[in-house]
C-alpha cells in the first residue's frame, strides 16, 4: 500500500487534515506550534483507493532546539519513504521564508507534490492562493482542513499519482507471509537468525541496524512460508537518523505486504504507545496478529503469576480486540521461538478459514432470536441470514431490514459469538450489515 506524507512548517494544520483523512482524532491538535512530536499514521480510503497517511511534525530550519532538530530529521525520512507528498502551507500567512527553504528540500525528492493552501475559507483567501505557485509546484489546492472544504478535490488528484501496485510473484503469493515488526532493538533480527539457524541478518546492540525488509523462504517441519524481517543490513557508523521513525515507516510497509504480523516487544519496556499504534494498524488492515514478548529471560524476580499479570496489562492496552495470542520468548536462548512460529501459522490457518452459510445460520440465528438487536426509536431490526464474504479479510455480512439501526455494541456482541463458536484467534473479524 502506498504512503502519503503530510509535510510543512509548524502550525499550518497538518494534524487537522490528517484527522479528517483517517476519520479519527488520533493526532493532537493545538494552536501551539510543534505539538506533533510523535508520529501518527492511519489508513485512508478514497474512491476505492486505500493508502497510508503519515502526519509529520513541523519543519524548521537553523534551529538549536533538540526536539525541533529531531522533528526535522523525521520529516526528511518521511519525504524519502513516502510515495506522494502533501506540502501544507498557511493561506492566511502567505509564502514565508521557511516555506521557500522547505520547498527547495521537497523539490529535490523528485516525487509528486501537492501544495495544500490551508485556511482558505473566504473568497479573498481563495484569491491569495495564487501566490503559492511561487514555491515552484504545479499543483496548488485551496482547502480548509477544519471544515473539509477542498479535501475532495485534493484527494482526487492524490490518488491519481499513487504508484500502480506491482504484481506479486505467484509462487510467493501462495506461501503464507509472516512479518516481524516492532520498535528498534526489541530483537527482530535476533529472532530471525535464531529461526534460520544462521547469521542471515546483521545483529548488533545499535537500534536501527536493520533498514530494508528481508524476505526469507523458510521451511518449518514441512511447512513453507515467507519470513519478512523489517530489519535490513546497515553499517553501524551510518545510524544517524531518527531510527524510531524509520522503523515505523518500514513496519507500515511490512504490514501491508504480510498475512500475519508478529509484533515483538521488549519484556523490560512492555507494550508502549508506538506498539499499540502498529497493533491497531495491523488490525485495521485485517492482518493476523501474534504478540511476542522477547527477552523474557532477562526479567528478574519472576513468580508463578508473572506472565498472567503481564498478559492482562497487554490486553487492557489493546482492547477491545483482545482475542490475540501472546507468547513469551527469548531469541537469545531460543526459548519458545518455534512455539511462536507455530502460533503464527495457526493464526494464518484461522485467517484462511471459511464457514459455510448453512453452519453460520444454524448456529447464530437462534442466538440472535434469543438476544435480538435492541430497538432504536421504536424500530426493530430483524436479521434474516448471515454469510461470510469472499474476501481476504475475515468479513461477515448480516442481512436485515434496517441495517442503519444496528449499534456498535451489538456488532461487538455478534463478533464475540463468532469467536466463541469458530476459532478466529489472532484474526480481526469485520461485521457488516446489509439491507435485505
């Protein structure tokens, strides 16, 4: 899946546009410049095209502030990794010196760039947008990200510039693809090497040794699959960018390419916010998920219920999707690493599962009859039948008379009944209601 990065100087409205595109208030929005330090990314769909949107911090030049320098590095990485760039400017401020300097940086990327002139919510400001052609880009779009004005026209052109997906190798498509993702230095390459039994990838204690995804054809007890390590071979002396952000960009791409995600976390650090972001991105993309707690051998003072307490902490953070296998391993000592692969392959089997329409209706219709959807505004929803949709994601369609009146809580109730009667552990289940 393609990546679209929203870039620009501080406080021009990048996070507001990001929130509108992904349909969620994930990014913090404030009038104070420099609020976006953490990276935010989400999925956007427009006219049948799906792509990942990345919100970046504000780019400034000649700064001595350590945070502003870090943000600037992240912006440069986003420009390098993205397929399309939305260069956001403030229509009320006009072309600033920072916009001009940043425009020179953006032009060097030689990628499709769309200048989004934000805050053009009046006729006068609409006319002012023409001055932004001075930045040297052909595509200039007036918009007001807070109200949504102009975003449709912008997205129409953005999707036209997205790269055409290259056809996959048919032999590789037939094999399950399992990706190792996670923050830097959690042991992705160490696990890959332990599984392969050879030093296939460089492993060091320097976070970010890995740069490009490495795909390895792997055979385990007669089962073939492709192992995707989001780590790449990199010389130690060249690790000087914001490694955390680079790791995120690589993980986003790996999530799109894979069937099952193995999310590695460091036992000492626990599940952090960036891990939760990656988890939910994999969930929204319908990928199978296994959470792997690495370096369990380094945890001191373990007791009988330590894993139980640790598991409960993880489940609270990833709720409401908690039907996910969690395994504690040590890549260094090879403790339970093959069990982790067995779990990943089981999740893949669950993703491939198809439940017949007759079986679905025989089991679920009596449950629905006993616990029907609650009435809304005096309207009663009657579900006639259920079928699994022929999609790669695990999707079920419930045909009824009034789909618009089904609550989210009842959708979760039905999802839980599906999980109760059919094993979909580790697999996001999507429930849709259609009119019959």
